[in-house]
DNA sequence: TCTTTTATGTGAGGAAACCTAACATCAATT
DNA sequence: AATTGATGTTAGGTTTCCTCACATAAAAGA
C-alpha cells in the first residue's frame, strides 16, 4: 500500500470529521452535495472519509473564511487537481479563474483549540 | 501536535478497526476487557481507537496466531512499554517472562488481502 | 477422563450516531 | 422586493454500536 492509497483510505466517520475540522454535519454534507468532496459509504450508506477528504475540508474551511464561495472553491480545487497534468486549456473562463486565484494563494489561518490547522494533517504521512 | 499525540488521537470507530485488523467486534472488546488496549469513548460511550490501538491490535493478532495466550501477550506488551525506562526489576516472575520472550521475537506474518500487515501502520507517520 | 478455563460466537434489547428530506433563516445579490 | 447561497433545525427512519447473557469448542488442569 503506497502513500496515495493510504491518503484515500476510507477511515473516518462524520462524527470524527466534525471534531477534526470543526465544521457541522450540515456543512460537510452540503459540500458533498456540491461535489467538493466525495466520501465513500459503508454498505449501510454512512459516509466514510479519507485523510484526503479531511484535508480538503480544512482547505474549504480556510477558503470560506477568506471570503470565497463554493463555486470559487470548486474551481480552485479542480485547478489544483489538474496542476500535475496538462495546464494548457481549461474549459472554464480563464478570467474568472485567475481573478479567484489571485489573492488566495498564501496566508496562514489561526484556528481554535481542538481542531487541526490546515496542512497539519500531512504530518500523518511519511511522504 | 507532535507524533506521539497524533498516534494516540481517538479517531476510529470499531467498525473501521474491524476492517483494518480483520478481528471481530467480540475479539476487540475481549482484549479491552483484559486490559490489552484502552480505547477512548465518545460522550455516548462508543469506542474510539487511535493508531496506537490499531497497531497494538495487529500485534495481538500476530501473537495469537503464533500461539501466545492473552496473559503472555499482556506481559509482552508491558515489557515493551517499560523498555525505554527502567528494565531492572519486574514484579512478575522473571522466568515466565523470559520463556515467553524466547521464540517470539522475530518472524514476519503473511496476511489476507484487505487488512493491514503488522507494522504497516507506521507508514502513516513521518517519524 | 472429567472438569475448568480460555477465547470466541451469537442474540436480545436498547442507545447513539447517522441518514435524507423538508422547511426556516439571514445575508448578500439582483 | 425577490432570489440565491450557506447554514440551522427538526422529524422520522436506519445503521452501528453498546452491554449482558448464554453457548461452545479447544486447551489446560485435575
């Protein structure tokens, strides 16, 4: 099992993810509804989240805090997904995407006590 | 949050642990009853396991497969726990402990498909 | 060999956690 | 003023988990 597989293993119930991210169940389900995340399901239809999912949720939270909306976040996440690959022609209006990408690239967020900081989750992994 | 804390974070429901270890719920609860593991609980009294717990369960499974009984495994686990510290006087009969430790030290186990191999869990961590 | 212990299976009854769907709300747009 | 976007809340139902009790087969002990 390599690192990529480990990061995408379905491991966490929504209750844990709520604690790790300090998002509400409603928020998490809404983001799934809007195709920002795609957690697996148990045979009984309950969500099972991977490290990647939690990581993405922390990123979503961070971007929401900085004023992005769901549509913008979706663009950003898709952009990131495509980065390793062809970066030439995106179907989506290039102006929008750029205007979103500007202003959003750096910045560290300060969070509450019990939750994970965005990026901290990577510490779970060797690579 | 350091590695030690990460490894002991309560993260997994028993359902996940069953899949990761290929133990039954009955077995896992029995090992807890015999103080081999001490998973946390939710406010609603449901077990939450850490990476350390899962790791320990994989080790328990491996040792059971090799013929040890619960008492022997408990001695072994306590031995390991004390290794970093004082290794001088153990309250428990030294002959027993040695006789158990002999024959049990090496060996790799070959497991089924979907479960983790003992030791593989450490790959989740940087350190 | 007979009895006890060990490790695990199984099932009942109940509680916790999760599910979807619907409606409410409030701020930001239009 | 009306719509949209993001989230809260509640209801009714399902899944997962809990403890406790009893069953059982194999191993250990007498």
